């Protein structure tokens, strides 16, 4: 039987700019995805893919953007003990910042 690569932490509140959402934080390590599932609608993505830049996070890690509604999100998740920043990356035509983080659910 294959070992599950999904980890879930229930009752997590995440602040996106001026709104807060509460739900289950789900980390799918096989697909390098972190999202917040809630009863109010579709899952809210926390992580982003940087494959178009040739970047893939290490096992146990995901990328989180630090612009738009996700500005400061990495710091808030780290303060809550949900992720541990590994390093910052500059990506895209506007040289924006994204972080590779280790998921610590």
C-alpha cells in the first residue's frame, strides 16, 4: 500500500489582505500544493507553481507568492508555525518575491 503524501491541519484561520478564511489547511506533497479547504466554497490556493520558470520546490516544500492578496502571507503562516521559510526568490517580469517554504503542519 502506498504511503499518503497528504497532510491536513483542521481549524486554521488564514488572513488574505483584509479577509480571513477558516478551514482545513491541506498539503499535498506529491503535487507540491498547499490550500485551504473551507465549507464556503472552493479551496483557496496558498501555494503557487513556478514550473514556467523551471523551478520545483524540494520535497516537503511549496512556493508562496508575496504579492497581491498574498502579501505578507508567508510571514503570517510562519508566525503560526505552519511553514518555515527556506529562501526567497525573485520571479516574473515585475521581479516579484516568492518564498520556498517547508510545510510544518
